[in-house]
C-alpha cells in the first residue's frame, strides 16, 4: 500500500512547526523569532518528509513488481513441467 506524499508531509511539517515554536518559546526568544524559525523548520520538514515518503513508495513499488515477476515466472515454469 502506497503512502500519500502530500498529506504525510503536511502532517509532519505541522507537528514540526508547533514543536519548534514551543521549544524556541521555552528558550525565551521573541515571538517573531519563534515564528521565523518554526516556519523555516516546517518547510525543511515538509521537503524532507516528501522525499522520504517518495523513497519509501519507490521501494514498495519495486518490491511489488519483483513479487509479481517472481509469481509469473513460477506460473510459467510450473506449466511447462
């Protein structure tokens, strides 16, 4: 089953946004600095998550194709004997 790239990446970015903003707020930084850092972190998290999900999907698709090819080989070799 393939993962939805956009929704997964957005979910991770939102979590990172709030986590970074909370951590910087606890650090005593001004609100505007917290906001800038949280937005930058969320953008980086979105890009990283999208790339990671695409990589996972590529691995899953590759495994599915290989599995189908092996099943077809087994069916073809089983029918000839």
